[in-house]
C-alpha cells in the first residue's frame, strides 16, 4: 500500500538531522556515539545520465529499501497552481503504462512491500521497502512507478477531488487552519506561504497537462538522488546501474525561480470564527535556512525556550499559570529562510494573559540569555535523541540524501555528539538577540472576535485576516 504524507516530519526539517543508532552487526562499521555516527559500508557513483546513486549495505536483516529524493517540491509550484507537486506525487502510482493503480497495489501487496511518497516544501521523497529476496521485483516496481506513470484523466480527476475534500476538512480544523494563517503572515508572496497541499482555489485550476509538464520538467535523472539500502550483493548493484542507465533524458532541471523573501508582517492579526470555544495562537518570525552555520547553536537554544517539555514556555505558561495544556516553540529551517513559531491555544477568556505571558518569556530569553544549567540540559536532550533519528540504515540513508540536498557535509552526523558537547554558553547567548527577535513577531489569533477582540487591543493594534 502507498502512503502520501504532507510533512516529512521530520521533513519538518529542523528535526531530521538528529542522530544515529545501531546500524549493522559488523562492528567494523557500527555506530559510535563518542563523536557521532560511523557510516556503514557504502558506495557512491553517478551514471552517465546524471542520476546519482548511493548504496548502503546492511546484512543484519533480510530487508531492502529503494528510495529517491527528487529535487522539487511545493516551492517549485507556480503561484496560481499551488499544490501541483503534491497532486503529481499523489498520481505517481495511480496507474502506469503497464498496469492500473489496482494492479500496482496488488503487486506490492503480494511482495509484502510498502510504497511511500512524501512531497514537501523543498523536495519529494519516494521509497519502496520489502524483503531482500524480492529485491529484483521491488526494483522493477519502483522503476515502473517512477519512470512510467500514465496520469490517466479519470485517476487525475479522482485524486484531485480527494485532495479538495481533504482541504475542505482542514478548514474545519482550527489547529491546521491557524498554521496556514501563520505561514501567510510570515511568507506573504513567497512559495512557503502556501500549503504543500495547495489551496482549494489553486488545486481546482490544475489540469492534467500541468501535471504532465511538471513531471517532465522535474522527474529527470539529473534532478534525482537514489539510495539502495539493505541486504544486496554486487550483482544487484550492477542490475540497478543497468536498469537506471536506460533512463535517457536530455533535459536539465528547470531553474528554480522564486520571489525574494520579504520581512514578515509585524503586529496582531485576527481571524474571526464565531462560536470557537478555544482560541488558537501563533507568534513567529523568519529565522534561518537549513545550511546556516549556527543551526545547531540555535537549535540548542530553542530547546530551552520551548523545544522540549521541560522548557521555559511550558513551565511558565502551562505549569505556573495554568493558561494552556501545552505551549511550544520550533523552527523549520528549509532551503530558504524558514519560520520560527511559538504555538499554543487557550480558553477564550485567557487570550490576553496567554499572549502576554508567552511574550514575557520570549523577551527574557532573547535579552538575558540562558544559563549553563539550561544549556547542559539541552545538550543532554539533543544527544539523548540522537539515536532515534538514524536508528536504522534506512533512516541514515534518507538523512544523507537530505544533507546532500542542503549542501551540508556528512560530518554533521559523524561529529554530531562532539559538536553538541562543544557548544559554549557564551557563544549561544551571543546569538540570541540577533536571531530571536520579539519586536519582529507576527501574532496570529484565530477565535471568536466578539469574545477576544477587547483582550487583543491590550496587546496592540489589530489587523483583520
């Protein structure tokens, strides 16, 4: 069966490059936690058609995974056709030139295999996994889905209708709807302002020809990195090389053209929804791109603010004041500058108190810095989470592909523990005023205006959304 996911969430990109666990039984290539992860046996190569290959051998279990990272995502969508990448991804296995969507599903089910297609903002991730004795069949199925989708009109109409239905349901979810409002305030005319799934108005405009054009422009060898992970031999490596070498295309990736990122809007923004018994609150501003050299330092700092349960925000707003069941802060570093967001919800009569308390914590964090005890706790948490992010060779392979996409050296993983331990309090605190800026916050509130508008006026002038 296939799964299509809106977020790689850890394609929530701040979280994907965390760490590594035990990878293989061969101790010569096992994980080492003194510094970071030691890579297992692997080979990299590039075919004459431009396709880049990574082979990671892992004989600990009779499993195999074939994955591709396609260098295109929602950021490549034309503004008027937002959701095109998502729709295209959803159609890949809905029928090929050889088999119908039902036949593809039955084929994968008979192999005990699973197919996953995950479109995100910056890239699309596709993988198939199953038992290693079926590896030749898995390779053929993967090739069929990736290289020869049919994009039949009836399947196009059906999947498009499904996506519109999902978007309609999302509008009834206050949490997801507020996230979308926050993105629009932060990113305005930039592609990151638009949901990966698109919007009802833009999905409705997409025609089958648009999907065909998108596929032809981005699903080409020069735009893809492929990884093979698991129990395979040299003969299978040669089979992979031979079969993918037949994929001939003289196209080069279509240049990415996006509008220049502007500073986010500042102030209080209210979206009225009569009858809501709880109010959703988001406060945020732009922060950094994933390739930023201070990514790890800022990540450690955010753990103190609101990136962990035992954070300042949760302690003050949730535990001490009892204003919410939960409050957190996170930042999503992407190909271009991503968002930093404080997220919570509260009773309608506590909106002003909740915003004021959150702002107080954030200002103190930015202006006064963190303590050595807090930094030490943050380091411990980051190192403790390290094994979970790459506890399998499959997870490690994905992270290697993603690191390469963002232009980050593998040393991020191999030196992870060492680099976390080396973070100094003076250096981390020297960054806070420059990157965490309370005066640049856009505050988005989704609730019943008849109940909360008077409270919001105490925070500042209100702008309607």
